[in-house]
């Protein structure tokens, strides 16, 4: 394997912190297999905090006590994994966040991140803004003594607060990061603990997006999807209501049912979301979910009145999760609905919803009630 080291580049490189060899507190440690790429990334992060760049293939471990760690390794061979584990064991203190930048196959990279104990992942090459948001979200972690589901849910909520902001572009790389946070949380803690943790939030929109994404991750596992397809479904679910950031807060947070005029404004959110994401690198299937998650098989949905085969499978899957979440959430104008009653409503909607998917969703809902 050939690595681009540059002239006289080796070991730890200092980017704004104490001199090499000093003990340092509160720094960001960047571990990379390409020092030129690492230097570029460190310069981008220079306004964030002091940053050390460490060559993965340097024999000595870095003499730092970092507050944050970023791993940027494009060729994660078995030898590279062992080297990363050795470095992390030496420098990663309890509760120190570790962001893993993924290269290549997303599903394989997620598995590698889990092996390394990463706190979160982000696609390599993401915009600096997305990287900073991910680092800040991981840095402001929950009390390490809190239950795992609570800590994961808190990190995901902060992620949404940083990314779903009017006027700020939403990128595929950023959404991949949020999807990874949620998928790992549900896999680690189970859908029941995830739902209980997210229901503690008082922000209805963030709560709903995280509930739907968690349900989708569990639903995908229930259906036996491969890792890449599980990621696709959870990602689509996380994105589905992004257009609500353009709905006025007084409508989103109204303590009561909406008027007809307010409902008309609310129903514009699928089109707003689609317009936000179009041309920004999102797959067509993701755009379809954002625009069409309120479409129903009998043509009674909105905004386009699609029918039957016009509604893609990914949309149908997210719609089941979306409706179940809405039924079982606590809102200012209604208490949460019991699982059995919510499932009964889904069953009654067969014909407007895909009957096979509704039946397949039952075990997910029962796991929450257990």
C-alpha cells in the first residue's frame, strides 16, 4: 500500500496546540493514514480548537490527552484496525468522543466503526460545517452515567438541532451521520428503550423524526434487510419531515388542533422538503420519501394524489412508521395512544396502507409494549 506522506512528514503534527511532545489537554487528535489529507483537514478545523495530526503508521503513540478524537483512515485493513485500537487504548479517556470518518462502502465502514467503538460516523469529504456540527454534537454528550438510550437519543437530538436549521443546507453526508447515530442506538439498546428515551423530548418535530427513524431501523431489521438497505430506510425516515423547518413555529407548536387554513400550510411541508433537497446529491428514492410519505394507496393522500404502484416501496415503509409514531406520540392536544389501539388503526387502514407491511410491523410495535 502506498501512502502519501510528503517530505519529512511523520509522527504527530501540531496545528495550533502545544509543541509536539508536551502533554496537552482539550485538544482534538486526528489519526490518519495520509498526512497531507490530515493536514488539510486540520487546517479546516483550525478555527474550532487546537488539533494534532498523528500518522497511523508511526511506531510511537501520540503523547496527548485529547478531548475529541477523529479517525480518518481510507484503507482500513486488519493491520490498520489493530493500529487504531492500540492508539485509542493509549489516548482515549473515559467518555472521550471518537468520530470515525467513513470511506467507501457505507455498511462496511459502519461495521468497522462499531469494532473501533466510535461515538459517531461521518462520510469522509463532508463539508467542514457538517464535520464541525458532528464534533460539537458528540462533544456535548450526555452524562456518562445516564442510560445508553438516553445518551444516544440526546446526541441525535442535538444533531438534528444543528442540521435541521432554516437557511442551512442539508447534505447527504450530514444525514448519513445522523442515520448512523440512530441505527447504532437502536441496535445497542433496542427499539423500546429508544422510543422511551425520545418521548422525553418536548420538541415535537425532533421527537417525531427520531421516533420514525428509530422505528424504521427496527422495522428494517425485522424484515431481514441487509445492512445497506437498513441504512437506506432509516435515512429516508430521518429525512421525511425535513420540510417542516419551513412551517411557522406557531403552527408547528400550536397547543391544539389546526384550523383548515393552518392545515393547508402544514400540508406544504412535503413539497418544501423536496425542494430543499433536490439537486443536493440525495438519491431519487430519498426525494420520493420526503415528497410522498403522506400519499396513500387509494389516492386519498397528498400532495400528488398518487395511487397503488405509483407509490414506491421505500415510501410505503416510511409511511407505516410515520403514522404509527404520530398515533403513539404525546401531543399538546392528545395523550399517547396505546399500542394495541394504534395497531388497530393501522389494520383498519389496509387498502390505503400496504397490508403486508402493516402485518410485518406488528412485532416492532409489540416490542415497544413489552
